[in-house]
């Protein structure tokens, strides 16, 4: 969790519920709120001129979205779209910034969280620049598994669909599926009941 819920409520946050496939914010809008997911999953995405979706990230319970844009006067470069039913805490930008001014410790925690996001972006940019689909997918899996304590082979259940993995790595879903099967043959991943273990 980025900020404890009781702190957000005491600062004036309110909860908003969303259905699957609803937009929390859209590309080009100016940021007016701090958003923190209480329950559910949200994808940060873009659509190219042909309508093809590119998923930037998938967020879940306790994570925030779009917070870095609250510090600059720039529009959102991505959409935040719900994947599941979601309950999301919203706090007005002015109240969010006032909350940070009152708590230097909270400011450091937000800075640490944003640094982790920036690290993810660097890792993903490095992986996406590879022409090798297996390297792209392995880079994504390495990043996701890096937050787990158990690093033994096949100890990490990948929480993404093959479509989501393809979108996160800039691959078409057929290439991702074929590559994952090859990674299984090479004993990089194990597939059990259609679930990917890394």
C-alpha cells in the first residue's frame, strides 16, 4: 500500500466504485486526483492509430496510478482502465499535495514508490528494445519475480494472461504463446493447468 487508507480518508479522500472496462482517467486529461486502488485491477494503456492496445502496466490492490503527474502541469500520457470491478480512493490534488507537505516521511515513501515505477520503466524499455521475444518475456518475468522472497525455479506463479504479457512486451499474442512454449521446452518456465510458473 502506498498511503494508509485511514490517512487518505482523514485528508478528505472518498471512495469511487468502477465496473470492468471503465476509464478512471484518459490520455490527454489533466490530473486532478490522487488515485489509490483499494480492490481490483487497473491497466495503464495506450492505443496506437490502428487501435492496437499497448499495456504499460497492470496495477492492483494498494497501488496508486498517475501520481507522478500531480507534481507537474502535464496531461496524462496514458489511460487508466479497470480490468475488474474496482474500489478506488480519490483525493483532490490540492489536498494530496497539502498532505505531503505536512508529512516529510510520506513524501519519502511516495518518492520511493515512484522510483520503483521508474525502475520498472527502465527495465521494460531495455527488454522491449530486444528483437528476441524470449528475452522480452524473460525480462518481464525477472522483474515481476524480483519482488518475491522465494527465488527457486518455478516458485513464482505469473499473475498475467498471455495476452497481458504480450501487450506489456510489445509482442503479438501468437508470438508470446509460441515463445512461452519454447521457454517451457528450454525449462525456463513450467506450465501447469494453463498457469505459468517461473
